[in-house]
């Protein structure tokens, strides 16, 4: 179909004879994974230009204004030195499952600066990535740092979003037992757009097998944190997240083997995957180049749980995960590429475990009803590849073919790319700032009264202001992340 016809249908439904996203192709999920893995090799030399600047890691209380980089060379080196030697489990080297009486009884467990206290003491263990589980039922009586509510928050710590809330709806260091797989949270009242006071929870927290508790540490005012790859985050400034750190505690019904992945924090059925089942032989072994980015830094990027269920990064913990869609896509893509090199298996295993865990968590969100992450400017990228990657390596066809399994779930890369005649002569086009709605197949040409759907089927001389905006986002914040 010619460009003139497509222009007239840019806001209408798309079918296989028109522009359509690659996810609608047979085997689209695996195809996209292969394309992304091939493409991200292009920009590896650019990594050296974006290495994080050195800096000290600051304290996490309300009284320490500072600038810190949790991902600088010194911090990454200290993190790498703290990791235990990797163990590569397989079906021929499968660990045994401990008996309940073999687990230690603990009054508390700690991770990433967060401590959960139990009364009475409870049997605990750790998943393969180091996250804690507790055999329940159990009562969490207190959490450190302490969740703070209302008038307990110092007046000088209130940001402009806090001040928009009634005092009784203000929270710091919040937690959620079983956070919903939707764009609503109650960790910190400084969260924009997605804050829901109805979800505020207070201690004690009773947990039963199947439950997950996500606890957080809030950003104090005045602290500036460097985010992954790019951006500086400061509470109350522009679109910055007010959440510094998060950790997940899982309540299970029985001890787990040492190679068990943590079940997705949104998965109430607690599907357990085992590292012994990873099909590592499927990973390509491309020659590692001299410009390879720091493997330890990407292990650190992916070590802590990526608990972002919302959008725009408004609630994403700065010390856990990327903050903007461009960096989300780059960390996701580069991590996958590192795992597809000929580095030694024991070198790659920590990143492999972390990356598969991210895919399990993201896939768990979709399975629990999350709508996905739509294409919106630079946002929405980077979630699909970890899901497909984990599905392929774990032999989970539902995750490996996530588009076919959940055809209405949105992924930014799908919605912003399409097959069709481009003005350049190419057969693939960038589908615009807001792309094509995955659920309906319709171009989003009237988002905020702007023509932000498909536009590359027309020559640049015919582009309107909103289409020029789409082109700017293609150059700055989407395609550069997909090849990054």
C-alpha cells in the first residue's frame, strides 16, 4: 500500500496488508529478541563515553544532603568484591532441598539496607539471587528504616507532591504486601500520578505462603543520586522518583532449593523456576570485544529487584533500576548482549541469574493482568526482551512468546516499530512518539491532540509539528536505546 493511502489510515485499524508491528508476525517475540541482540552490538564502543563518574555513596537518612553515585567505579568494585563465588547449577549438578528443621530460625533478615523483624522467630532461606524467603505464616512486626506517616515526617522533608496530599496520606519508607500488577503504589507520597492512598499499609504485617512484601527506603530531600547510565535524581525535582531502594521478602510454604529463583513479586501462585533448568547452551558465544562494558557494573545494575509496576519512572527505586525508558532499554539490551559473548560461564552466571529474575518479575506482572508499557516518547522500552529471554532459557513458552500469550499487553518497542514502506525506501518504519496501540492495532494519532502515530510513510516535507516531535524522539530516546 502506498504512503498516501497509509496517511489517510494512520488513525484507523491496521491489518497485515498495512503497517503492523513485528509482534503481530508469527514467532514475533523470538524474532524481536534475535533482532535486538544483533542490533545492540552496534553501539558498544559508545559505552566508554557514558561510564559513571566516581563518587561516594551517601547515607540514607533524612538529614544528609549530598550527591552520590551508587554505580561509580569504587561502589561497583566494592559490590563485586562482596559477591560469593558463582555456582553453576545443572540437572547433573542439582542441589538438594533443605528440610524445614535445617533452616535457621531468625528474628530478622536484612537486604539492601532494609531489615524485616519477625515475632516469633521464623525459618528463613535465600533464593539463588540472594533475596530472602521466610517459611510462613509469619508476622513482620517492624521494618528498618521505619515506615513514617503523616506528622511523623519532618516538615522540611515535604516536597511539593507531599504538600498536595492530606497529612494522613503522607508516607516515607512505605511497604506493600502483594503490590498489585497495575499502575498504583503506596510506597511514598511523593510519587506522581500513580499514588493511591487506599493502598497504604501499616505494621504489623501478617504474611502467609504466596505473599510478597516489597519494602522501600525513601529519598531524603537534598540528596542527588546518579542513576544508571544517565540522569541525576533528586526528590521533588521535575519528574524524579522519591524512592531510593527497594527489597522483596517472600513468604513460602516450604524450604526452597538453593537454585530456586524468587517467584515474581506479583505472582500469588508463586511459580518457582530453577537455575538447573536454564538452557545455557542456547546462548550465542560472540567474541567479546575490547570495548566491552564493565560486566561487574551490569551485574550491579540488575542485582536489586526491578519493582517498577508503573510508568515514567515516577516510582522506580533509583538504586535498583534505570529511571528513563532510554536507559531501561540500554541496560536491558546490553545485559543480554553481554550474556551472548564468549566470556567464561562463571563470569556470566551472576548477570544471567539477575537478568532471568528480571524477566520472571516482568512476566509475572503481565500474567497477573498488568497492561504493559506502551510506547510514549522515550518511555516503554526494555521490558519485553528480559521476558522473552527468560522464557526461552527456562523453556517457558508462554513467556518466550509473550505477544501471542498476552496479545493485548503493550511493549514500547512493538508499538513504535512497524512493517511498511518508509520514505527512505526501507520496509520498516518508526511508528511515532505514541505508535500503534497493541490492543487495537490502531495508530495513536490523536494523543494530546498531536499526530503522534505513524508518519515515516510520508516524506519529511509533509510532516506536521507533532510528527517532527516523533522524529526527535526516534533520534534521541528510542532507536538509540534499542541499538545500545
